[in-house]
């Protein structure tokens, strides 16, 4: 299996997200999440994103458990 992150123009792999984290480092953690959760990845991401959007008005807010690990320093797939 090969993971290939795709980046938009202007938001390449070296795009800085703060705390010395690049977009590539963040996104690779989501590929690991997808490997572990398999077909549940998208439903889990939707649940976390919707919950966070309702409470915090941000998809990537602190209630989105699928973003907690990738937004950590250093980035990791899980929040622990």
C-alpha cells in the first residue's frame, strides 16, 4: 500500500502550520489514521468535524479527535 498526499497550489508540503509543523507532517498522520481505522476513517472524521463545528465553530477545533494528534507537536496519528 502506498500513501500519496495531494496538496493544492499555494499549500504545498512545506506550508507552515505553526509550531514548526509543516502541512506534509500533519497530513501524513491522517494517512496513518486511515490505515488503522480503514473504512471508518471518513465517518469518524465527519463525527469529529461536525461535533467540533457545532460547539467550537471550527472543523479543526479541539473537539475533533481526528485532528488532535496531527496538530500536536510533534505531529502524531493519535491524541495520546
